[in-house]
């Protein structure tokens, strides 16, 4: 029998970061949870990934890190498309709160596109979507992210007839 | 990420967040969580660990397929080995908000309450 211990949400949080996360959790109240049932078996589903690591193709417009340096409560609210065949050599990491070296070595640490394509090949999922997405997850002012970028991502998910979305925060 | 997940689920997609702070993700009432004890910047696995990354992503998708109740949380049996606990997960320079709070410690309560000071508004 495999025994799974509960994940410790605070293992990697120290000092003010730990206080901040505990406080932010205490600010939230339960609310109605949106629910879209899986309409068909996973092996018939198209799957897309979203990373909040601030990944952009080296050939794409960089995320503007100066936005956050000028106003540390905010960050560039835009998003980038990451095609399914993207490798670590193709991208740059713009999130200012993480060590970017690991993702810069292996994109699959944050956006496991290659693993998703393997799950397609093995028949575990129907297909890996053509496009995947990234934005910078840190902000205390998420309005523009939620009002502008996420609706645009949703439009692209619909265009590519995606069924399932796996979100990977950093 | 939880707010983003809610919005995408409400738009008609089945979603799951692979979270290393499941308590925070769950606090915003999201439909499905796969919890994993991997460090920041490495939520989906260690660099070069193809098998470990595949296991984590596969378990996340399997959890999504099996969950039938809004607010479900699956704790995945993967964690950073204790022997690797000294992995440097810190950015090359302090994040702007950390430098700002060091210079303006009286704004720490604002950060804890997630209340942006008026003069810092975007």
C-alpha cells in the first residue's frame, strides 16, 4: 500500500514569505467553485499547459521586468504563447522571484510540454495542444491579467478545441 | 494561479492546478488541485528527471480524470529528497517587493493584507 503524506505548503517558505502566504490564505472566504465535468475520457482529450513562470520564446517580445521594478506591487500582465515543440534553448525566463537556472536548463520543470507530448505518444491523453501559455504569476494587482490576458488565452484554447488545462504555478 | 484557474474552468474547460502551496490555491476555491512538495521554480519536477516529471504530470492528469467533486485535492507522492534540501531556489537578486519592503517596512502590513498603497497603484 502506498502511503501518501500531505504536502507541506510551507516547506519552501521562510520568513516574510511564509507570513505573507499565511496572511493571504486568512483573507480568503469560501465561495462557489466553478465546475466543468470532463466530457470524455482523457485519452480522447486535448490538453494545454499554463505556467506562471513568465516564459517567452527568445524570438518573442520579452516580458517587461521594468514594470515590476518601477512598481513592485505589480508586474507585466501580458502573456506569451509557447508552442508544443519548444525546448529550454528556445525560451527566456522573466519571473523575478525564482531561480531561473533550472527552467533555463529544462523547460519541463515549469511547463512540461515534452512530457505532455510523450503522454500523447503513449495514448494516455488524446493530444497535446499546439499552443501552451505563460505569464508572470506575481502581482498584487491581477485585474489586467484577469480582464485582458486570460480572456485572450481562453479564446485561443477554444480556437484549438482544448478540453483540459493543467496550470503550473512556480 | 487559483483565480486564473477559476476563470478558465468557468469558461468551459476542465482544469487542475499542480500546486506546491495547495493551502493557498485551495483558499480561493478552485475545482481541482494536485499537490506536490517540489520547490518554487521546479513545480513540475527536477531538471533532467524525465521519468519523475512524467510521473508527476501523469498523476496530475489521472487525478483530474478521477475527481468528481468541486474542491478536490490529491496529494501526490512526490517530494524533493531531504538530501537536496539545500538546492538554491533563490533568484539572483532580491525581488523588487522584498527590496521595497526593506526600504519601507511600514508597508509590510499592506503586503500582508494585499492592500496596495495608493501611491504604488499601477
